[in-house]
């Protein structure tokens, strides 16, 4: 699998990672998917303390025991559960981030996190305090690098200007091209890598998973027409799933795509994109011609 550096962090990852949110809570099933991913060359595993109330981190931690040196482990922080209350509250405070990092280390069964990501963020956050927390964790050796997971251009601009983030996790797919407008050019200029989530748009761009509803900016009929058009670019070894992931990876600023997988079949479909040829400039342009150049409407 092609390897890329995440920004200027020194972290080298395979171009296709695994988004772990879809693994479920059954240990045997999750472990089988994780082990197969690692055996097939995946080294970037992305989880979060929020997923299944911390259970996801526990499952990832158990699965990588004895293999920690082969994994670039990414997790997230910022959504704090309050005992006795449903849901969670947003807490980007320094005190919470420092405490939450210890809890993630315990669940993951490790003494360091490769990439620690703020799981959201608003322009009204105490951003300097949040940055202080990540910088302290980095100085202490608890984390190797840090980033943010955000869809808000105004927040991304602040962290790009004021912090040492290595990465921004951002949705990017054939049907969600918002990052092309403002975010990707800025991050490329700053040497910050993109970790692209949602390259298959929750299955809307996956082979064999006929969507039953549209996605943002696309009615179902528009989505079906798009899928039909993309079929003209499919080739041996490059079906719809692989075509969609290769489109996401066609952006030079994208260090890795992290599609999720809830089954071995989905995992193998995703990883087949690593063996599919990169899109030519003409193919990428054709896909852009078929899809919409989405624009951010909020948080600009």
C-alpha cells in the first residue's frame, strides 16, 4: 500500500486506513476485522472516546496487543459524558483534555497516542487553552502529534494559524466536495495533512449497497443518476467502491482515507482500492463534471 506522511508530523500511514466507528460492540467480530486490516497493510486506525461510550477504544486496544509498533493509533477528545445524564456535552477545556487522554490510554492499553484529535470545535471555544493542552501532552510524550476533526472552515482557519496541528479530519467524497473550496488550499499551503472520512458517503457510493435515500445536496434520483454516470469509469479491478476511494485520494493534500467497515466483505472492497490505479487527471475531471461542487453554507 502506498505510504504518506500526515502533514509534517513524521507519522507515515497507508493511504487507506480504517475508521473504527462501524465495528460494533461484539469483540470477536471487531477483532477479526481489525486483524485482517492490519494483515493486509492497514496501519492507521481511527477511533474516538465517544464511540460506544469508550467501548470502541477498548476493542481497538485489545486487537492491537502485541502489534502496537505496527499501528498509527488515532483517537479523539472533546465530547464529555456526564454521569447520570443521557448524551454528552462539549468540553474543549485544558483540564478535561488532559484527564480524557489518561482515560483513552487506559482503554487503548497503550502509553502513547500517535494522533490525538479534537472531536469538533466552535469559534467560541477557548482555543488557546485547547492548544495548550495538546502541546503539553506532546511535550510529555503522551501524544506524538495532534489534529482536529472539523467541518467548520472558520475553526480550521484558527487552528491552522495558531497551533501546530498535523492534520484535519474532514469529510470528502464525490458527493461532498466542500473541502475543495477553501479548506484544502489552506491546509496544503500550511503543510497540514487531511484525513478524509466518509469517502463512500455512508454507503451511497459503495458497490452493492443501493441507497434508499439521498445524501445532503442530492435527492435519491440525482444520486442514482450519478452512480450510473460513474459506472462509465469503472474498469477491471476498479468498481464503484474503489473509484470513490481513489477520487478521495486524488487530492494531494489527502494523506489517507478512512472508510469504515462493519464486515469482512466491506473491508476487502475498501482495501481493493489500494491496488486500483490512481485516477488520471482526465478521470478526476470527469467525476467533478458529473458531481456538484458543494460549498460551505455555515461557519465560513
